């Protein structure tokens, strides 16, 4: 089946930028998502990007997509302690089932 | 604000007992998904609904799991004869549309512990 890979941990200092990377295998991916999960909570959709886009910016968040390499990244500018959470990358194709495939999440730790 | 509601928050069952979980999607959302989060981070798709109709149930272990989304009622996920490996957090998500402006909302989850 399709696969989405992420590194498990990222540690950054408060105020620095964080870059969380994700690779996927499905060449028919149409939608690519970034979710945030705080302890004991559900997933919060942060942003998504269509496969025909290279970049999307939303306040402190910048998503970059390299479709040729099937690589997606999420950059968080001026990272704050409140950004500490698990970040999930997910993708889905344009087929009828609308089921996203999730990565296993990257734990972002922000220290002072 | 709009939220997907899930009840109960926590559920403890002895092995072999039944477990029933509920999800109230956001009003107006057409699609409902159930996921199982095990091993801390891994998400497994179980089933999806388009309105009251099963849309995709390829992830469901059908011998013990069943789900419904009936009109004017919360959606439900039922596990007959729970097993230890069913211990997980079960998330429900609702989606406005599968089209271009897609908005997905996840509920806070139900944590099921099977002893």
C-alpha cells in the first residue's frame, strides 16, 4: 500500500524556525495535509496543499511541496513553546474513497 | 465554534465485553470517518460514511466491528467481544466535502482500554 514517512522527533529552541519533513510514495496524491495533535486531543488540521501547488503560506506556516521527489515540508517560523505537539503528514489521491494515509507523526519539542 | 463531539471520553471493558462509541459530526458535514490510533501514533482507517450510507469499510474487522450513521442520531462504532488489541484511541472525523475547499475536523477521541 501507499506509505508516508516522517522523522520521529525534532527539537528546536524557542524563536527558531522548525522544519518538519515528510515523504510519500503515492504518485497520484492530490491533497497533502499537515495536522497537529496536542496531548490528549484529536487532530487539528493546520493546512493542506494541492498537488499542483509548490508552496502555501499561512501566517507562521509555510508548506513546500516537491512533487518530483514526493517530498513535503512544514516550516514553522518563530517557534513557540505552544507549538510543541505531534505533527502528522497525510496524503490522499483523487480517487473515490477519500481515505488519507497518515505518517506516524513527528514530535516537535520546543525548549527555551 | 463548531466541533465534532465524541463520547465517552474514556471507556474500560473486560475482554469479551461489548464497547460502543459515539460521534456527533458537525452539522452539514457529509462525510464521517472512524480511525483507530494504536501504538501511540499510528492511525488506521476503519470506515467512512457519506451521510447515512457506508462509503468505504475496507478497514473494518467485520467479524467484531460494526458502525452506523442514522439520521438524527449520533454515529456509532460498536465492538462486540472486545480483545486486548482493541485498546486504542478511536477518532471520528467529519468532512464538509471532498471537493476543492475541503475542511476536516477531528473529534477529541475515545480512549478504549480492554483489560
